[in-house]
C-alpha cells in the first residue's frame, strides 16, 4: 500500500505540475520567459494595433503644433503672438509710446504717440526686424510701417477752402 500511496502521490504531483505549467503558459509570468512565447504579428500599414509603433502618447504642445501646421495656422498664430509680445520685442519704454495695430500683406503697422517717436522707431527699423525674424520667423513680416498720430482733416466740409490748411503739427 505504501507503494501505491507513494505512486498515487507522485501521479498527483505530476498532474499538479502540469496544471501549474499550463496556467503559467496561459496567463504568463511577466518576469520569466515561458516555453511558449508569443510572437507579435505585424499588421499591414494603415491598420491600428494597440501598443504598435507610433501609438505612444504625445504632449499637448506637440499635438497642437502638428494641428496648426496641417491647417496652415502657423502664420496667423505667430502674428498674433508677435502683437501680444510687443513689450518684450520693442522694449518697455518704446512700447509705452507705440502700439502695433496689425499685419497687412506682410507689413507690420505700428501706431506711435507722436511724430518724434515714429521717426525714432524708423531709425530702429533694422534692429526690430532682426528681432522679429529671429523670434517669429513664421509670422511672414517683411517690413514695418510706423505711423504718427492721426491728425484731423481740414479738407472736408461745406466751408472748406483749397490750400494747405493750418500749419500746426499734431504730436
């Protein structure tokens, strides 16, 4: 009986080891390689496979950059960023006396407080263009136009007369 009992235990131990091996093969051990390793089948291009190449998550900035590039929004976004950061671009003192109005056909229009400031900024045009080209190359700015303050027009109305008008400067 002892032989049968020992033989029966040996048979049960063999059965348990086969069950354990089968469960290990089916559910896998993440740290050990089993005798049956799964081979990944590559799907043809165009199909989506979980955990496949190119499926890693990307940052939000990368996704937005890709979207704006695809939709052709790089130039308008760069132009609006340029207008918003005029203080950093031109300097604090200069920005107090000048305001970028907008971009039209590659020309940045800047409204100045006085004709003196407009003249001063015309002399700084090259430096400003260099800053714009290095910081905002996608904006498409080709030149800058500085305007003095808007003066009232004396050429309209029922009682206007021909001539140069008043000789006063505004600004």
